[in-house]
């Protein structure tokens, strides 16, 4: 009898403990890299070179990896503003880095709650280190927020001798532990090493691999120049594009053209890969700290990149395009009790879906105005039915009234520039998007279906930087007694 009673008490204690564990709130670790393209997904249809990123590849394998995730805008500030506010660019009008975001009526502080603000309102402590948002920080939504800084340029820069400013690369002159992304990773690690009496939302973002690519020599040494694989390029790739699409690319005479003609294309790719591995190292430090912490079993991890990056494709360098290189991002989720290791989803999703996903995973009520959809069904079953949410918006560099939009879908990619210039690529046969099929009659029905998915542009764009940064002239004081 005593033995039976003892057993029942143990079972009761176990069930109470299990119930308490199940009710334990989930923490969030959000990791963000800037300008990191999708090469590390190891898709031989797009890139066949090696990318040394064991930590991020390990994270992808530990949960659900989204093979086809896309940015809402292929520019830093508009992309981050979109996924951190949940408001699409075609509703906020934010398409340019230099726009004053608080002047966008949909994004004023009274109308929109940032992702960090949602968690703080829900009883979380919120911490942010490095490049997370870009111009839309809402610092009152963070318990602690320390933004990013660029590392100093090495003596003698530009080292590549092709251009001034940020379009440069080479070994950095300071120790790795003195680099900003390293220090910010250490701050994120310190949060994971603390004892918390409340759940936390912790975001860590690297400025890298945004240009310039200055990292320690040891990362360059991992990629010998004679082993560098260049992205595949096509002669005359821009010939079948409408005028506005050609204007989006820098084309002949741009920086991409300069890199290729100088014979330094391999050096540039080497520098980008070296910086990618540096980013992976810092992300790995934070992930290792989580693994060693008491929070590893009740912390959701999400890793994403703000947009893609061109390294010569379409004769373009960096981002700001509506092709695959500019819009394709990385997105990985590991959610204890929800995701299974090794999950791969081939559904077409948007970074706008991150906000409602984290809200649902943590039992928080998201704002009603969000433009994304929760990815939880795909986290539970990566092959679940899904209607594509992969839409990217852009505005003309010089005319704020000219909106561009691209739809990425199982059927291919449809892009419209302004009101009547269009592209369509059959990405199942043409993953590099080399051949514009707009005039092929066999694709007419497909194009019609994709046209129907173009969102209504409630706002094209807010005023460009020149209109925003121009200070009003001070009125001269009139002499006393004048009329």
C-alpha cells in the first residue's frame, strides 16, 4: 500500500512538473544578417561553389529551412521596416534607405507596434544588439538596444583599388575581438548567460556581409583564389528586358562591369565568401551560448537575411533589383515542440510572415493590420498547402510615382515596372532568369494568373531624400517698428 501511494505521489509530482514545463513561456532568439545571399543553401542550379557556414547550415538542419523565402523590398531599411512592423512597402510607402520613416502615416508610433514592442507589451524583456532595424528603431520598445557601427577602414583603403567608399574589400587591420559584430555577439551571449525572471526577446544582427568586406586574413585563407567558383553569367543578359528593367541594373559601366573587366571578379567573390564565414562564426558563438544555457529547450530561434545580393549577375552589384539575386533571402526556424529537425519547405513565403509567426508561437495577439501570414502550419508540416506570399516591391530611383512589383510563385516570376513594362521567367526551366518569356503565347494563362496577384499600391513612395533633408530657410528678423 505504501509503495502504491509513493508511486502515485511520484506520478502526480511528475505530471505537475511536466505541466509547469509545458506552460513555461517561449523565449525568442532572432538572428539577422545583412546582404547575405542564398548561396549557402547549396542549390547547384544557382551556385556550385563552396560556402563554409557550418553554424547556419546546422541551424537550418535543426528545424525548418525555407528554400524559397523572399524580401518585401530589396533594400535594407525598407525590408527591415517591413518585417519588423508587419506593414508592406506598398502600404507604408517606404522604399528608400534615407526616407524619414516616422513621416509615413501607416508607421507612426501611435498606429504601429514593432515586433519588439509586441513582445515588450506581452511581458517580455527585449534586447537588441547590432543591425536589426534601419531607421525605425522605436527605442521605447527595447529594454536595451545598441545599434550597429561599421568597422574602421584599414590604412590605405580602398584596398581593391576599384572604387572609393564602401565598394571595397581586403584584410582588416584590427583583431577579430575588436570588430563590432564580434562585440555585439558578446553582448547577446551575456544576455543568454544571465538569469531571467521574465521571458526574453533577444535580437542580434550583423552589418556584415554588407560592403565593404573587411575581415581577418584567416577567413580569406579558407577560400584560395584558384578554387573560387564564379556565378554563372550570360552574355547579353539584359537584351530582352524592357527599358525600366534595364535601368534597374547598373548595366555596362556600372561597378559590376568594372569588377569583371578588371579581372578581380574572383577576388571580390573570395572576399564576400570570407565575410560570410565571419558572420557564420559570430552566429555560431551566439547559438553555442544558447545551447549551453538553461533556455535552450524553450527558446525559438529564427535566422533571416534582409534581402539577397548580386555579385555580377544581370551586370549588377549588391541589391535593389527584383530578380532572384536581389529578392531571395534565407529563413530558418527552430521552435521547440513545433518543428522537427531536417524540415525543408519549398513553399514561397515572405519575410512579412515572420511577425505573425513569432506572435502565434509565443501566444501573443498580433495587430490586425499585419500583411503577412503565420508560417506555423508550415513549421508543423513543411509540405502543407500554402498560397504564395512572396511579393517584393520597389520604386523608381528618381520618380516616386513609379512603382515596381515582383511576384515569386511556383509558376515562375512575374515582374511589372510601372503600368505596362513586364517580365516573366519560367524558373523551373530557367533558374537564372536569363530569358524573358513575356511574348511567348504558351505562358499567357500563367502570366494572367500572376498579374492577378499584384497588390494594390496604396502608396508608391514618400518623398525622396532631397525633399526630406532640405532644411527650411530661416526667416530674417525684421527690425523693430517695421510693418
